[in-house]
């Protein structure tokens, strides 16, 4: 295997809805907008497919941050999915912070299919934020 | 026979902790559990029973049975041979100590459970006699003396301002000899104080319903309508089984991580539906009635049939903790007759 | 043994996988370096581990008279068995055992034997059948009544159709629940077939394994036909985790099926609580 | 274990320059279940696809992972490839190592490491993929159009012309809708009736159109291709077979009520046709106002009817019909002016709404086309037009722009100048909005050629002064207070959704916005579809729009209907939600979040000992489910799963990423 | 005058005698003064076992899930909190209203046995009774009087609905909510919120480290009413079965999330927790957030409500960066 560059490289799990945010990520690609390699995208049809359990599981397994990205409210391919996303993750995010998880570790963003630049900048920002926080030990499996 | 002023106990902890892992009843947010002693720990020797029983030292709630990896070839690593650490368990109550012999019958019976055997051998038990049993204590039902703990390596008795320590095994002798610096020799007066405390404790014990004859009585009660009513309020949580010092059922589970993994053993509960649920769909204990019956039959009939003693020590944890007040004391009273 | 972790398996290799029926495969496992795995008796079980899926208890279907390997016939029912059905020969598994009691081979000596099996439950019987046939002179007449849902669900077809009928004084009686074009044998459930054949209980011990509903009716039939509970032997199945009588889930009354069973005579079962 | 094949695409140098293919292949070989790994310069080429097909056969692969460009690019291509090799197309997973890896990263070491991780994740997902199938559904090749205005008429005609049978359901006794009430149409000023009436007649005469007037949709069941709609045929009290449309009945009817069509400016009878050109030109009895029905005596119409067509015993009929598609074209209501007391509407007869003005201008209207003040029957000299009444008013009206008012007000100003020579039009406006072909020119004409005065300002009050009206406003441009004395005030009332729109939306399982206009499936890309497959929108029921837009949308909806009905059968989306009834608690949380009405409850029977118990569970209609997965999260026990994106798969992906 | 227990006994006995119901769920006493578990009464004579005392806190409503199949109609005594449990089950369509007869019991708060024990260290208590706002405690050295308000369960100190919100019969006059309940409602949540981030994590870690994973909190909860809980499933296994702390946190976070908008603050989870984990601090945090973000909502008041996470408004605010 390749030798890792110096320093802490966070692992960021991003759930991206197929129609907006995943397309936004693709657009970042076709536009050759560079961002760090730390993010791994899981494609879901809609941000409303993202179960809070997936997020907790990612932290358990060692993710340093988790991002859920969907269409802007009102632009959901499935009409109302991201409205539920918004409610669910507003609640979850507050709860995680209440339990002592740094707010940067779990983020929700709206990224449309035309926002390749936004996708890249969100990736840059979240990577930088989590790098400065350091590795996540919270919610993590002992094994 | 040794003794130590209660005001000097911290010195004793410090000395013990320098020799071995030291575990004591320690309060955290008001809940007392056996925990590793650290400087400043809130040791609570008044609390009668810890939340979790001391069985966790020999039969941990979760332990790794083996590790495996299969990326190239299947390689298995046995973890039982490395199980446990040398430790001193301080403050186990007599009922708790009595439970160890029941666990021994299960895990030291053939085939011997190596991890359990190691942990048991690596542990020195300093029991603490009870001075003031709770209203929920019924160790008397099983002829356990609240002031005495024959299975312990050392018996400690609170005589007021002092703890008197009596070695009851070679392991206990050895441990006390390591503590010469902090312990004083006890006198015959102390011996009398111990006896006095033990007698007082026994006298304070609430009248216990006799358990004798229960096993025989239950022989014919498997189909009895008693169980039809008893189970109704059970909410199928695992509290009674987890906090029970004699419950010892376990599950085996896989914890894979990519091409590696661990097989772990963890406490299980006969109160759960999936305990006996078979892959094909059949469940020999399909409702909570069968599960509740199993628990009490096991403690009061099956276990004594197999091993010659009841699988209950009357510690009263289930009486205090069952969310719906469905406990073995009720069963003993119902079936064993009046106090 | 003494100081070993009783839950720790040894590594074995799957040498051969035979498909028996659409949902049953027979796995032959051997020691990676050749040699014997362990001594066992017909009716005993062993734990197979497939990493990282898990572990399950299976009855050994091979006979200890055939050395150098173990065989397990496994039906797809749960997570572990489903995963086992996906592996290929060469896969390494974990094995521990043997567990449980066994068929009373000594007691059966000199007796006529009536085997009654249904579906996948031929597995434990097969071990005993081959054991007895390999020690043919020790036993009297052998009758094997076996049934399955349909002709394609009959396991161990080579032995059923080829090997066993050729052995001296050995009679195989087959039946299926559902008729099909490729089947010209008996159609009907095992208990009915048994009553139809009506083998005399004289000097006979019957060993029966099958799904609970079949066992229930077979036992009724046998009772009607005059078989004594002591001469009816069966095996039980329970969810098991440890295999060594400690994990606490497979008990029926004060008997642990994994340790004290799985073989019980009807006389013994009648003494146990009805919880199986 | 599955037998998984991994294929890496170089995409020329697009991937290979940044991702070390050799190293990635070596890593892939060690992944659980992977039995074959290969690579290709261009996997999407025929050579690349052939390689996959051959490898599937040669190595008995049962799952395929391709590391390549985005699945949004070639997922369908490769699905067909694996299908051609005999595998289920959903046994394919794509790891996006181009758009989301090689193109956005420069460092080869870390990009390769990420590519390996992406492949591992795809492998983990593929190992848990199940075969998915579309189900084929038959199509009822008939359409229902709800609403007989210009939108419904146009849609019905287009669908019928394409050869499909259409039922056109209209609530009123006649089709025609709002457009029939209009006099002229902007920006060409052609006569509304002249262009509408022929279409109405076409509808009546078209062999494929079945006109169902005086009727409403009662209930809608089923799903795309297979709707079952219950239609309530209201009792017309007139036998349509017998009636010749002679009109004797309504000439003699003694009961007079305000005509809805004439906006209350004229009377109609209790037995009536809404307007002279009505289609069908056969009357209905308005039972609420009929003497016979209210007092039990009269029966004049029955006596005079030469055809014996009057039937007082008629009852509402519920008719159940099947359709493959539905077009909703229910139009709009004009805004109620209850909140606008300051304009003196209803208090002074010379304050009228724009639609009332339309009737005044109309040759067949109450004044025979003369613009006369309702108060004294004299032609007005000065007329104030107040725009945005109820529109763009967050405080007490609609916050949105009603879109058509600027243009019709310009039209009214022009018509005023034509009909009442010398009359002056004063238009109070907030903004004048004229986006549309020839619209700006039309507006220019109003003030350049026809002398309309446009005053930018919010009118604060209209009050009588003698027999005149005073309009008070501030001229926003000069800041000066304006008090204008006029003879007539015309309020450009806003456009509302139909009062019963929400009710209809519920019947159709479609949604509305906050103002009860029906929601399109996508505001830009699917403007005539709704989230409910097979239900389409036309006209102002979707939002305020003018006639050209309405007709365009109606034709668009018709094309969507036609292309749907043209299919032999429908293939359902295979990545749909699926209920595990063992786990389902029947709390129907899933139903609450489903945007497509694809989930329904059903009852199953289960044996408990000797007893049979009924239990509620959720059921997914795979024809309606679009596969968003919102339900899977709403379902607490995880009983509802999304095929192609199952809980097992996503958890496995998470685990694989975090290795 | 008839005592409160006698009133309940009469209601139950009559309902059984008249055949209105075939089972009544109420409360009975057991061996110890602080025990008042749910009783399952099926014959009028046994109705005499029913009691109403300072400890009849146990929520009987969830037992309906197990029993409603076997009975035509079941009578249930419901306090304010219990009645909201009924609405919860109705809202989740786990119960039919026609299957139950609700005997409403206005409740002036239940007593916390632990607080009583703490008030008399070293003394044996044999009985505790309530007379209006006074508690009479019989101890081995005489009867003591305590003010009831000072010894209430925490959940009763913040109870906004002491009267049943749904009932068929009312056992006695309705009572007034205690003054100051609204102020007290989120005090514990606010206390946790005020801690620093790391302190909060340490706090919760310490609490959940005690969790036995006995699932009593879930099993007792009327908002948790799935036939098969997601955490009991083997495929996929959402959390490991062993008591790993991370899995415990997962369980507790998702449990709280699953009752978000459903928790009606009955506090049974906290009462039954053998490890005394302050679960209401988590549940109430979610209630507080839902109120703040999506508008005031109280679960269990109207069975026809949509739970807040099962609905939305287009103009909802977000608790994250929406830019």
C-alpha cells in the first residue's frame, strides 16, 4: 500500500442524494474542482433515505465526520423527501451536540446538481474543520 | 486475624491497588457498582448490593472468545488462555460469595470453561459481612448467613470504627500478609465484636420464607395454572437476569470487521423471545409465560436437580429492581408457604 | 481436555459439497493436514463455524465407521446455513465437537431396526444406518422408512436407491407427500405409510427423526402398533449456542439437549416437561 | 460467498493517470467475494463490455462491480451488459472513480487509496444485491379530463385526436369555463367566444370524447394505467336524451336568480343553461332555487316542455369508470374581496371586479356590450382600474402575483377607449408585468394609443362623493397624494385556487402548495406531471396563467397522456419499497411520508394457536412507488426496505468505507 | 365516605359484573410498601385487590398490546400520563378505541419511594399513605408526616396533564396541575445543555456506561410499540448484542429518536431503568427541540395528530447550515 502523507487524514462519510448532491459531486468532477480525498460518497436516491442509524453506525465504525447532502428544500426530486430530512436531522443534530458530539462532525447541507463548486467547497471546509478537530473517538466501537 | 480503622481505609486501598487490580463498590452518579479503585474514588461500603453482581469478574458481560482473520488463510486465535487479570474483589457480600459456587458448578463442570477458570483463580475475594440487611434481603431462605462468607478468601466485618479481616484461604493469607504495613493485629476483643456483629445482622434479617421442599413441589408444577397468572405483568426486559448473581446464560456473536473479526460471548437473557427462537421459525418457548416459568423453574427446580442447590442466594436485587415487582421472592412465598 | 477453551474450534477444510435437494447440501470436511478429526458416535453433533457469519450445531451424518472425514447435511434455514450454501469446496470452517449423547449402538445389537425419517432429518439416521450396515452382523433386519415433500427433496439418493437396498436383509421404503411425473413409488405422509407397512414391534427398536409434526403422528402410530416407549428412539432439536450445556437455552426441564441429548427414548421424553 | 467480478476502467488516461490501476486491482483481489479482477482502457466500449460478458461466463460471476465513470453516466449501459450475460441487471454496482475520484484529486497515492475504498464499498454493496424485476402492468387506454374550461377542452381534443377515448367531466351544466365569460383576449383582442365556441362544439361532436357535464369526481382509486374513478352525475332533472334544447322551459320558469355566468349582473332562471352558446345546450334545474323543489308546487317547465324531458325524480348517479391517465384542469376562482372594504366593493354599485367588467363589455352580456355604470345606466367618463387587488399582498391577500391582471387591465383600458369614446382610463399599479410575446407592445398601446393613464401607487381608499367615486392614492413616483374623481372603479381581482382544490387533491393523491394550487412533479423539468404517476395538470389549477400558457400546458399534458396510453403496458420501477410483513407493526408511519400515495394499509390473517387474528400491515403499490425511500426511515422497526438501496446494503457500505 | 381505592374497586367490580369488560387493569399492592404493580382483574371478587396509593405509578396501558386480542373489551384505569399512552397506541394504530373502556383517574402526583427512604436513613418503613397533600409514613419508630409535594417523582413535578385526556368514566373530580410545572419541565435539560461539550460527552458516557441493555426502558414505553424492535433483529443486525458502550450509545440515540414526537413524558423509562440513567433528559431534549423548531407539540393528546417527524411545513427552519 501507498505511504500516507504526514498528519491526520480524517475519514468523512457523505450520503448524497442521487438527483442533486451526487450530481453536484459529479459536476465538481467534470469541472475538475479539486478537493481532498477524505470524503467517501454513498449514493442514496433521496436524502430522506438516510436513516439516522446509518450515521451512528458510521461513527461507530470510525468515521471522523458524516455529511448528509440533499436537494435544496422545494427542489426534491421526490417532491417532499428533503423536508423530512430537514426535520429528522435538525432533531438528530441537536441531540448529538447535546450528547457532546462536536457540531462539525455531523453536517447536513443542501447541494444542487448545478452546485459543483459548492460541493467542492463543502468538502474542503468539512475536511479542514475535522482536521483541526482531530480524530473522532466518540461513539466509536471498542473493537 | 487483622484489623484496620475505617478512617485509614484509603491507605489500605492504596496498598492493595499497588499489588493488584483492586475492585470495590464505588458510587458514580449515585449508583454503586464494582469498579476499579482510583485515587479519589467514592467507595461505598454501606451499599448492600452493587447494581451489577460480582459474577462479571468471572463471567464478564462481554468477552472475546476468539479472534479470526481470513484475508489469505483462516487463522484463529484463542483468547481464553489470556483471559483475566490478577485482582482483588473487595466488599462482595456473603450472598454474592455464595453465588460463586453456583457459577463454579456450571463453568468449572466438564468441559471446564478456561476463561472462567482463569478469572476465578486470578481473583482474591474479600467478602464484607452485612451488618444491616435490607427489607428485601432473603438470603435466609437459602441458609446464607449475612455475616459470614465461607467461600471468600478473606472475610471483612465492620465492627463499628474498624474493619476486621479474617483470612479463610491460603490466597487470603497471602493477600493479608502483603498488607502488614497497613493492618493491625486484631485482638480477641475484636473477635467478639465480629461475632456480635454477625449475630446482630442475623437477627436483623427479615423473616425469610423457607425454600426447602420447593424443588420437589415444583416437580409437578410445569403445567400448573400458576404460571398463567404470574407472567402477565412481565415486560420481558432482561433486568432480573442481568442483575442476578446466579444467572449465567450467554450468547455467542460475531463481530466482523472486514476480513478480521472477533467471536464474543455476552450475557443473554431467557426473558427475551429470541433466546430460544430457532432459525426455522419454531420457538419452544413461544410466549412470556414459558420464559418466566423457565426462569423460576431453572432456579428452583432444574438447577437444584442438576447440581443439588438452588440457583438463588436471596440477594434481593430482583426484588428491588424488577420494574413490575415480579420476583423470585414472590414465587418462593407463593409456593413455599407463609413465612 | 481439561484446560482448553471449549468454545474454540479447530480449522477444517470443506473437501466436497454435494447438492442433495434444492435446499439441502452435504458438506464433507477434513482436517487441513489429513488425519482424523475426532472420535464420535452415531447421533452426535458438532458445531461448524463459517467466518464471519457465525456458528451452528449440526448432526454428523457420516458414520464413524468411515474414517478420515465428517459429513453434514445442511438445509438452508437461517443466516449461517444460507451462507454455508454459498461457499465452495476448499473453504475453511471452524469445527468443534463432538457433542451430545449418541444412539445406543450397544443396546441395539441383535435387534431388528426400524428407521423412520422425514426430510432433512435423515441426517442423524444416516450416521447410524451406515454404522449398523458397516457392522452388519451385529444387527438383525433393517427397515428404513423415509419420506420427503417430493421426489426432489429426498436426500442421499445414491444410498437410498443404490447402496442400502443391496445390503443383506436391508429394506428401504420410500414415500413422498406430493406426486410428480418422475415418481412411481408411494405417495403419502410417513405416518400413514408406516401404518400401511405395519412392521411388527416384535424384537424391534425404532429410531425416528423428522419434523415435529411427523414425529408427533409417527409416535401415535407406533403406539397403536404396539411399540413400547423404551423401544422408540428419537432426536430433538433446539436452538443452541455453546454445545456444552452451559449457555442455558436448550434445556427441557433439567436436561440439556446439547449435552444430555439429542437422543432420547420416548420413555425418557415422557418424563420431561412438554417444551419442545 | 458471492462470486464477484471487479472491472476497472482506465477511461483512457482520465482514470489511469491518477489512480494506480495495478495497485487497485491487487487490492480488489483480496476483497471478500471477489474472484476475478480485470481492467480495460475503455470499459464502455464494445470491447470492454464484451470482456465483462465473457468473464461472467468464464468465471461464473454472479455480481459485477465496475470502477469507472459516474453511474449517472453509464449505469444503464452496464446494466444491459450484465443482463446480456444472463445476470439480473441489478447485480451491477458502479464505483465512481472518475468524477468522484480521479478528476478531483491530484495525488496518485491518496487517489488510489480512495479508489480502492470506493471499489471495496461497491463490492460490499454488490455482495448484498438482490435480483430486481420490473412488473408489467396493463393500461386502461382511456383518459379522464377533469374540468371543461379551455385547458380541459384542449387536452381532451388533443388526446381524442390521437385516437384515445376521453371522458371530459365538467361541474357546470356547460363546458366553457372562465374563457367563455371573457369578451376579448389579449394581446390580439380576438373575441373569446369566437375562438372558444368552435372548440366547444368540436368537443361535443368528437367521436372519442364523452362529455359528462353537471358532474364531479367523487373518488379516485388505483394507479397509473389503472385508475378507477367514481363520478357523481348530479341530477340534472332534465332528460338529456329527450331534451332538444329549445329553451321554452327557461323562458317560462318563474324563478329568477343571479346568473353566475354574468357575475350577478343579470338574472337567470332556476332551469337554465349558463349562457346561450352552452355545450351541451341543454338546461339543468338548479334545485336550490326551483319552486317545485323548494315548495312542491309549480312544474311549469314540465308543462311547457314539448319533449317531455323534465324529470323531477332524477337522482344523482354514481358511475364507476376506468382510466389509464387523468388530466386535472379545474381552473381557478377569483379572489373574494371580503378583506378589501376600503375599495367599497359591494357597497357602491359602480365598484366592480374585472370579470364583471368583462361581462359589461361583452356583446351578449347584461348590457349588450355597452359599458354602463350599474348605478345609473350611463356610460362612465372616467374609470379607475386598480391592479393587484388581492395579489402581491402578504398582509391580507395572496402573496403571489396573479400574472394575468396587468394584461387584462391593459385590455380593459383599450376596450374602454373603443367602447366609450372620450372616456379616460386611470390604472393604479404596483408594477406592470408584461412578459410574453407581444405583451409589452399591447400594454404600450393601452397608454400610447388609447390614452390610459398609469399611476404607480397603492390605492388606500375608494369612497363615494355624490354620484361619483373618489379614488385616493399616493403617486409613488412623485410622492404626491392623488385623489381622483371617477365614475367607475374596476378591481383587478387576484386569482385563487378553486375552493375545493384541496379536497380534489386528496382524492387524487396529489399535493398542493400553500395556496392550494396543485403541485407539479418538478417545477422546471416536469411541469405538467404530478408526483402521482398518471395524473397530469393543465391550466390555472396549477397556478395562475393566461390562455396561451394554459393551452400550451393542456397540449403538453395531452402529449404526456398520449405517450402513456400509447404503451402496450407499463413497466414498474424495480427499485421500490418493500414491506416485510413479519416486522411491520401497521402503524403506517410510512404512509404519512409517502409523496406518491403508494402505500396503503391491508389486513392479513395470522394463526395464533387455534385463533385467527387480523393484523394491519402496510402494502406498497409498486406502480406508484418512485423509490425515494422516505418511508424506510419513518418505519421504526425497519420493516419497509428499499430495493436496490436496502438497509443491509447501506450498512455494508458504511462498514466497508470505514475499514 | 368511600376511599379512593374503594372507588376504583367499585368501578372495576361493576364493569366486570355487568359484562362491560372481561378484564380490568389497575394497581394492587405486593409485599413491600413501595410496590404497586399492575393487577389483571378478571372477576368482580378480585376487584378488591385494586388500590390507589402514593405508588400506583406503573403505566398499565402497554399491557393492552398483549391482551387486547384475548378480550372483547378491557377496562383500564388511566392517570393523565396513562391516558396519553392510550392516545399514543391509538395514534400508532396499535389499539382500537372500542376495545377499551377507560376509567380515568385524576392524579395528584405519585411519590418517589427513594426520596422517602432517603428521608429516614436506618429506619424501617412499613407503609406510606397519602392524605391530601400529606404523606403519612409508618416507620419502626412511629408515624411521620411529610409534605407530599416534596417527595413527588420528578416526572410528577413537571406533569402538565394530571387529568386523563381521554376517558369514558372519571373516578373522581379533576385536579389542578401543580403550579410551576411548565418552568420545571426543561430544567434538567437546560442543566445538561449548559455544560461544556466535552463535559456533556463525559456525562452521557458515564450514564450509559451503566446501561445493562436490559431494554426495560423500551419495553415499558408506550411510544415504543413496534411488534419487533429494530434492535431485536438479527438481519441486518443494527447493533451488536454485546454490551459494547458504542452500541449502547447507538441504541439510546436511536431509541430517543424513535420516540421523538411520540414521548409523552410519562417517565416510565426512568422509573424502570435499573441503572438510574436519566433518560428523560434525552427524551425531553428532543421535545424541547421539536417545540422550538417546528412548533409546540405534545404527544398523546390527540390520536389523530401526525407525529412531528412524520410531517413538515415548507417553511420549517433547519437546525443546520442551509446556505
